[in-house]
C-alpha cells in the first residue's frame, strides 16, 4: 500500500511530466475508478477534456492536479486562466499512475487513461484492486472540498507543529493511534508510525496525553525524519517514465529498524524486536528501547 513518501514520489513525477500539458481525452475504462464522481464517468471525461494541468499537489496520501482552461479566441493555445478546479486522485491499495507511449497496448488493469494534445506520453491510472479512485473536484484547485477534513501532513509547508503537539497531547488514545488519525496528522501509515516511535523511544501504547511537550516534539521530528529519508530513497523512479508506487521504494527492507522485523535484533541495542497485535494489524517495537508504559492515573489534561 503506497504511503506518503511513495505518493510524494508520484506527485513529483506528475509535476515533472504532466504539468503544463493539455488533456486531449479522459477515457474511463472502469466506472468504479470514478465512483466518487457523482455525475458519472461521462461527466468526468467531459469536465476534464481540454483543460491544462496547472500543478501537482498532495496532502497525506491524496494527490490533486489543479486544472485550468485557456481563454478562447486567442491565437495558438491562448492564455491560461487561473486554475479553479482539480483532478483528485487516491491510489488506494494498489493504484499506480503510469506514463507511457500512447501506442503501447493498455494493460487489463488500466481504469482511466488520459491522452494529451501534445501527443506525448499518456497517463494511465492502473489499479488491480480498484480501491483507488479519481474525481473531478470543482473549486478544488487550492484544496478539494472532499479532503478538507484531512489534517496537513508533516511535509507540508503549512504544517503547524505547535498546534499539532497541543492536539496530540489532548488525545485520549495511545500515541500510535493518534499518529494514524488523519484528522490530527495525515499521511502517517503503520510502517512509518512504528519507525518514528522507535526513533523517539516511545511504546506504541503510551497514552498520548502523558507525553511532555518536548517528547511530543521529538516524536514529530522523528516522523518527519523517517518520511524524509523514505522520500529520498524512493525519489527517482519516475525518471524511467514508470512508477511502481506499489512496489518496493528503496527504503523498504533496508532501512526499517523495527517494522516487519519480529525476532530480529534491535539496531540500537540488539534486543529481539517484538510484534503486538494492533487494530487488526501489528505494532513492532523494541522491548528494551520502548518499554511499555506502566499503568497509572493519567495526568489531568495537558500541562
Ligand atoms: Zn532496542
């Protein structure tokens, strides 16, 4: 499942290879891929055809491409209007955005195909499990309304660290649950939550409300560090005009300290990594570096 760093790699690829190009056609090959577009596949195609991609943005695991029309009547391409609307994408479990030769045959998993008026590489939304989706977002150039409830992610420039620390320390859940809560902080999945908690030497069940302001700050710094390293490790794949966001971004396996490493030695102290069941998934931690918090009365609110 693509996590924030993989989605950011896709965003960078779109910025490099799609921004500035005008959509010649948007063919919906599987209606499920545009199920969130209430007006249906025909309307989706009609809304996007002829618009120029003006940017590539991301919040958490959502991507959106602000799109703009050109003023009619002008010679050549005309002047680009300010972008108001957007194409919104979520890759789900297995979605990919692939660029390719328009003459290349379509794989059976291509759900939506965009061609461009410059006859250059086309863009194919490929999704084997069809949990991902695309939608046209009227008025969504700055922030699509359907994702306005999602909190900024730690790599966004307007991520308000002090505010997030305050809200994190007011949560009545364990700290890992809080990290996974998209209304508090977006884009932190299971893998990166475990890795950041290990770096910050915090057990996943530590009550969020028991964290000192300094400890919460260290945890957020660890989240940013882990995401940044994963991004640096995975940031080149679009260069081959092919991105497998579902595949291994160089970060997996090589740089993970605890995730998926049950029984292997902690890279810091050598204690075997422990796996606990966590919300139908797993939480990996080092029993020595990240001791489980002792049960005690919770502090009365943030100090
Ligand atoms: Zn350890």
